[in-house]
């Protein structure tokens, strides 16, 4: 695999994406601290976070249609400009002595809506700037940049808040979106528009592309269950760490181990060519059962920390491998719509995990809930291996041209 950073269009895309990832990584910590400092209310934080998530979930399929109809570069550029403005407005509010929670929430609604268009546009951008043989390396580089940003984001947020106040973290994020937009202006991306038809027909066609591929929709079910159980771990894990494993510091160590694991997994994905990518990715995803079991026992803190790191390394490996497989297999004119359904499935199950995990823990116990979650995620990921098209799917060198075996398995 050649280094895609040697290709000017991808190099600029990578730089813009990396800058915006750094800005985004600062926001969760800055937002939490800013709102708690200003209002002292966890409800205000939940409101603002919900305002960003809900429109993104509702508009993802719409964003997929628009990104397929228009050039993905145009959609990503417009999304960056909108998010630049929303973060600028939120930052200016937080720099006031009496910031308006309503205005900040409204800015997050607009930012979440813009994200629904930006998310499905990224994969066509990669596909349009990188040759098929180099896409796994390109996706690995993007995933690695995201992992590094998540590792350093909280520390950078803390430094900004300590030195200048939380509003400056949002101004930094706005600046990164402006820089990303400027870099997108300087590149060209090939675009294959779909045939002209109604909006509803475009939505249906995107879903048909998913439904007609057994390896895709069965893997999406497993990935959705992965996110469901990940939400359960995020809700119940801190409680176990504080009560049984040694305190808040242990939970911080668990999360840091996960961040390092994602980074290592993404680096590995950039260095190996996987012959059976769908099967390998789902096996990597099944590793998430390990920390769920470790917390259910609960195992000693070092084992929990290590298990979570291994599980998240599986996620870091899965991401680039899966994205490359999708980019090289789904027709270009439908790629953004297919990606939007992919993200909808992944993000849509997380609120269910947040809601039902504490209810199940109260009714049946935390250990039972986490053990059941481990069985669910391990069983779902391993069960995909029973699907012939998952086992038979092999890496091809050219995009959008499946082998005879793959064509037979995918229909």
C-alpha cells in the first residue's frame, strides 16, 4: 500500500479533517465544565447534548441523499461553514457572564443537523481522492488522527479553560472548521450523481443497496448491538469502578486504555492487508465481550483496564477495514446513503443502552446486565460468521467490482 499522504487532494483532506477532529475533541470536556460551572445543573448539560444528537439521528438519511445528489465536497464544505458559525456563537455566549442556555442549545441543534450531512459525505470524499488500493491506509490515517485527538482533547480543553475560559475552546473548534472549509475549497472530488428521481425513491434505493448485501446488513445488526452494549458499559462501568475497583482514577485509567487501544488498532489496520475483511472486522468487534465480563465479575482493576484496551483495539482495527470494504464495494452514486444508514444503526442503538442499562441493573443486578451484554455482543458478532457472504467476502484490488463469488453471495 502506497502512502496516500503523497497525494495532494487526500493530504489536504486529511489535514482539514485532523484539525476539525482536534477541535471536536476539546468540546465534550469544555461543554460539560462550562455548563456545570455556569448552571450547576446536569439537566442543562443533558439538554444541550440531546439537542446535538437528536437532529443528527433524524437527518442522517436525508444527509445521505443530499451527499449522493450533490458533490460530497460541496456538502462537507457547507457543513463545515455551518458548524463554524454555530461553534462561534456558542463560544461567544460562553464568554459572557450570563450565557443563554437556550441560544447554546439552538446552536447545538444547528451543529447536530450539519453533522448529519457531513458524516455520510466523508466516505465519498475518501473514495474520490484516494485510489482503491490505498484506501485502507487512508482510512487508517484518519482513524489514527481521531484517536490522537481524543487522547489529547481533554487535556487541551483543560488547558484552555484554565488559561482563558471555556468559550475559547468553542472558538478554537470554530477556527478548525473554517480551516477545514478552506482546505476543501482547494481540492476537487469526482462525483457520479444518481439518476434523477424522487427523494423517497432515493431513500429506498439506498436501503436496497444495504438490504441486498447479506454481509452488510447482518454486520450492521452486530455493530448496532456493539453500540448498545457499549452504552451499557459507559453507564454501569463508572459505578463499578468507583464502588468496587478503587475509585474514579480507575475509571479514568480504563478510558485512557481504550483511547490507546483504538490508536493501536487503527495503526495495525494501516499496516496489514486483510484477505477476508468483513469476517476479520466482526471477529475484532467480538472482543468487546472481554471488558463486559471483566466488569461483571468484577475482575481486578488491571484486568479490567487491559480488557478494555484490547476491546477498543478491536474497534480501532474494525473501523478502517470496514470503511475501506464499503468504499470499494458500494456503487459510488449510492455510497453516502448507505453510509448514512450505517451510522443511523450505530448511533440509534446507543440511547437504548443508556435508557435500559440502569433499569436492567436495578431489576436484575449489574453483574447480570453486563454478562448478558457480553453474550449479546459476542454472540452477535460471531453469528455473522454463519452468513456465507461474510465468510466468502474477499478483498479485491479495484473499487466497485466484486468477484463472482461475492456477487453470488451478496444477492
